[in-house]
């Protein structure tokens, strides 16, 4: 069996740039898109190694989708590969979100942008559900794993059990299952390949690349560089703007949030909303909801809503700066401290996760975590779907359903690409609103 050609860093960069512009749908949508493109189509990484990386990222604080992109970019091309993957996962969203935030503070909602998002959301819903079912079908290989996944979904959707508790419980079950039901948990393996299908670039039998091996000296360098990059802008705001300034307070607050918030954007939003609205009073409750709506409809991680909070905080408390300059500074500081830690967690921890990849106890533990993650992803897909089909919670949107169905059938039966689906659905939304609004 031949192995697929290893992409050079320029080819990978082109993909990460495109991903930055099409990564709609929050963590469920983004992980689904990466699975569809990197595992099934491009075959840059095998299914089991993708899931191994995903499980590690789900255990980390912060947005798991960008951490997964960093991990895969790092596996393919080392530190530079991880940096490019992470930066271009964020950059398009950060630029778009800055533009939309400025439009928002000047004019409120803009009809044409709302129309584009109106067409995009149901298409993204179809993408999320399609990939969720595909991932579930490949991972849930027996009744035990199906049960873990179902309990994960029920726990988070109906009982609102915290995400970290679900993952920790699944890990404990998988660890114990490795002793008592090994045949039910030691099951993840690469895709069964057709005779004419090349093996993944990063396949199961591939030895860990030299750059992915742990090193004490390398770890010390990573910690020093990362902490310096993380905290220098924060303390610079303190010396320049003052220790009571909104810019230093935002840098400090969102740095703490980056270290203690597990479970991605949905887990952090309640905490951020309470603190930024009620304690710091950087923005109004209605503005926080509007910011979440913008984050759901733009590419990039949902946690980009924090940039909106930083922008509004700077806009509302400019002190001696121009409001736009103050808002931009707040957005930059907030975005920086939110995402720089992601690189630290991956570059520091991933080599050890790669080293333990063949460990049976780790595999059975992460297999159970994988099953729970399927339930979590499906929860996000259902949550997103409900918001799309019942936008005002007082009526069903049949047009949104029709876009979702057409998109779903087109991608499954006619192999429509994600990029034309995204642009086409946005155009359909504009036409529909123009004709019937």
C-alpha cells in the first residue's frame, strides 16, 4: 500500500488559510470540517491519530478546535506548521469580527450581512450533522461505546452536567474498561483502505517524527518563549495605560479565563458574560447576546465572542484614546491572551501524548473519551440546529430546513465541496431576504 505524498508547508498553509474562512458552526462544525478534509479527502492524518489528537485537545482549557488544528499542523511540519495552522485558523475570523464589531457600534445590525448569515446557518447545520453522523459511525463500534456516547449527550443536553465532569467520567470508565472489558475499548484503528487508496501521510504505523519527541531543553524554551509572548502585551498595557485601565483589566481577566475554562466556548460564556456584564460593566446584556450571534455566524471559533467583549469594553471606556483605537486595542489584547495559551498547551503536551500513543491503558481511556466526545459534538449540533430552525423560539423556519436538506443531500450524494456550499448558501440567503423580506 503506497503512502500519500507528504504535503509541503506551502500546500498546508493554503489549506489553513481556506479553513480560516470556511470554519463555520462552532467547535462541532470546525472539527467536522477538519475530519472530512484531513482524514477522508486529503488523507494527511489517519482516523485514529486524528481522534487521539482530538481527545487530548478536549481535555485542555480553551477552544479545542484551534488546538486540534495546531496539533495536526505541528505533526505535519513541526513548530512552524503548528504556528501557521493556529494563526490562520484565527486571523480571518479576527479581521471579519473586528469589521463587524465596528459596524455594530456604528449602525447596529446591517440587513445584507444578516441575510448572508441567514443562508449560511442552515448550510452549516447540514455540514455539522453530516460529519457528526460520519464520525459517530466510525467510532462507536459496539454497544458499550454507543451507551457512553448516548449518556454523554443526555447528560449535557438535558441535565446540563458540566463538560469536564463528563470527560473525566468517561476517562475513568475507559481506564477501568481496559482491565475488565478490553475487547470493548481497545477498538480504534485506522480506516480500512481500499486496495487502490493511499495510506494517510500521518498513519498509524508511522514512527513519531523527530520534532514530535519530548525534550526537557525544548520544553524550557517553549515555556520561556510562550510565557513571554503571552504576558508582555498584558503588562505593557499596565505600564502604558495604567493598572486600572480597561485594557490591562481585559488582558488580566481573559488570561485567567484561558487557564481555567474547560469545555470550549459554551463552557466559558456563562462565566465571561457574568463578569464582563455585571462586574466590569464593559457592555450591556443585550450586547453580549448580539456578540454571540455574530460569533455563531462568522468563521472561526465561537470563543471569538471574547474579542467582541474586548472591543466593546475599549469602545465604552476609551479614556484619552480615540474610541476606535481604544476598541481595537481592547480587541487585540483580548484575542492575544485568549489564543496564545493554546500554542503553549499543544507544543508542551503533545509530544508526551504522541509518546504514549501505543500505551494500552491510554488507548482504552481515550477510546471512552472519544465516545463521550461524539455525544458532546452531537449536543452542539442539536443546539445549533434548534437555534437555526427555531430562530425566535416562536415559529419553525421551513426555508432554513429546505437549505439544510438540499445542502445535506448535495454533499452526501453529489459530493459538493464545502467552499461552494458556504458561498452558495450565503447568496441564497441574500436573494431570499431581498425577495421576501
